[in-house]
């Protein structure tokens, strides 16, 4: 690559301490694709705006790149997600990939997820998207040259749920993994682009049969509008023998961080099975995805939380629950609990401290009470440097609002947590003591972030959560 040309490309995110040599080289590799296709023409790069580049892990990057490259009287859009970049022919930045609203949505929403393969030899870009349903993922491909409308969905039209692909070089073969909210994954070898099944690699029949025997209800996916005008995706699981004329206690499962979604039509394993168990005890379980989560809803949805992690998302969830309580008479506003793990533990704390009029009981597992104590590779990626955004760190940290606790709070943490360090929970404990707030606490000696080490630990954790819920939020319809 021409060194002078490279100097024109700026990555502001690297000044946040997130750009060691390995990451910078990865960024250069990404941009190399663009520069090769621009054929070194500096004019075509004159308005290249590279947004903040953040390291996800050593092998993952997230970039937001907006750009027009004028070529042969038309334009090209540079799209980068999760560290991989590609060109898509586009007559204007406002043009949708599919012209009809029924087929697709705005360009940037269509490119909401991961790139599966860039095959320059055959001229195709393979990527994951879901234009009509942010809870699903499907495989598409688009030409690197030519007709901007020649986008193809390769996942069969009748397929539902979430799909993942490991595509071989050349794009002829792929390992295909698919699951839904209610069914464990199935893995197979498929040929592309026909998506013909060649061989079953893992049918998971035994697990699927066992799950079917214990599954007592099905989740309903829905959308809800908050008083702030934000539409949130959600799912809800109702109790066995559900009677809409009665009012049931509600457990809200939260995460709400930029790392992941809870509202996806995919298999969540043990968490879903525990939620099924709770519906058998007489609880309604639901979840909402706030703004900032990695749903394929476009750049604005993702970037709005930059510098505001913990504030907008907790309000979105609280206002979403408030709207549901008003819309659905069978949700008992006097029996609302919230729980989550890791970022979901933080969301639980923010919910309990900032919206005590909505949430009466909270179970927070391995939370980040003070964002200043979390690792830089994650926190600074979404919040900037503490010295540049001290007020954002203060607003987003649950410990700031500890004096707002009014309900029942259970804190759970492993003392050997090497991800979310135990010191954060200790700081919160001291703040709650200082504020004279009663709470409950369970420390798991020397357990890490997953709190699974040692015989019986996982069962103990979920038994603890179940008992706490039963003790403080009476089950069953009334």
C-alpha cells in the first residue's frame, strides 16, 4: 500500500489506547480492500471518513465507515461491520438494496451484521442480514461489481430462526448451523448457492427430544413502543395454564449492552430452560432489546449509545416494561422482578436504582457497578477515555444511583472473577452500607465470571436465584 495514501485514512479510535500494532495491522488489512478497488486514485478517497475503530478482541474489529466513491458516473458505498469491509454498488447513499419496502429496508439496516466471505475471484460478497426481522439472521450475497439490485438471499425463504455459516474459499461449500429460540442447533454441510443439504454433521436429536419433553410453553416475539418513541423488540413466555383474565408476576431478563442481544430467535441453552422452569412455577418471563444492542437495525441504533452506556439502555428497558404493563392487563405491576448476568447484572442494578417504581426485586449476577473498574478494551471502545467522558462514566455506572434502592436486591459474584473484577461489587456493597440500604449477597469463593467451577456450583446458583424469586415475588395468577 502507498504510505502517503494510508496516511489519509485516520482511525480516531486508536488514540484511545485501543490500537496496538496488531490491531492497526488488521485495520490496514480491512482498508486495503477499499484502496485496491479505488486503484490508488486519491480523488476517490478525498472524502473517506473512517469512524472510530474499536477492538472487539484481538481477532474482531468493529468499524463504522461512511463513504461515497464515485466511479463510472455512479457511486459505491463502503460498508464495514465487525472488522471486515466490502463495497456494494449503490446509486446513492439513500438507495435501498431492495427497491420495494416489502423486500427489504434501508441499506445500512441491511448490512447490520457479519461478513461471511469476500470472494473476489467470483465477484461475490457473502454476508449475514435480516432486513425484515432483527431477531433472525440469514445468508445473503451481493455482487462486488455490477447491478446494485442483484442481491440474493441464499438461506431458504421458508427457513426461520438464526443461521450461521462457515463458508469455504470459493463459496461452493459451507458448514451451516441453525437454531431457534425453542430448538437446539442443527449443523450440516450445504452446497452454495443452491443451499442444498449434503450431509448432516450434528442433528442433536437426543437433546432436541429431551428439550421437547420439558418445554411447556412457546415464546411470543413482539414489538413495543415506548413513550420516547423507540420501538423495541421483545419476547414473552407465559405460564403453564395461562389465563389472560388473571394477573401474573413478571421476571424481566436483561442484558442491553453493545456486546449481544437477548431478543434473538436462537437457542440460549440453559438460560431458556431455566426460564421454562419458571413458567411452570407460575411466572411470566420476558426480555427487551434496547438501543445499542447489535441488532441489524442500522448505524444510528448502534452508535446512539456511544459515551452513554448504561443510561439510554436502562431507560429503554424501563419504559418498554412500563408500556407493556399498560398494554397487557395480565402483567402484575406489583410483582415485577428483573435479573441479568454481567452486563445484564449492571442493567439489573440500573433498573433497581433508577426505576424503583417499576422494578421491586432484582437479582444481579457478576455486575459492573462502576464502569471505571472494567477493562479498557471494552469500556473505552463504547465510552471513550474516562478523562474525556467522566460525566458519561458517572451517569452510566449503577453505583451512582445506589441510594435509589427501594426493593429487594440480591448480589451474586465470584470472588475470582477475572473478567468483571470482584472489587466493583465490593465498592457497591460499601456504597449501599453507607446509604443504609438493606440487600442480600452471595459470594462464590474463587469462581470466575461464569460461576461454574466446583461440583454443584451451577445448580447452586440457579437454585439460589429461584429461591430468591419465590421468596420475594409470589408466583401464580391472581
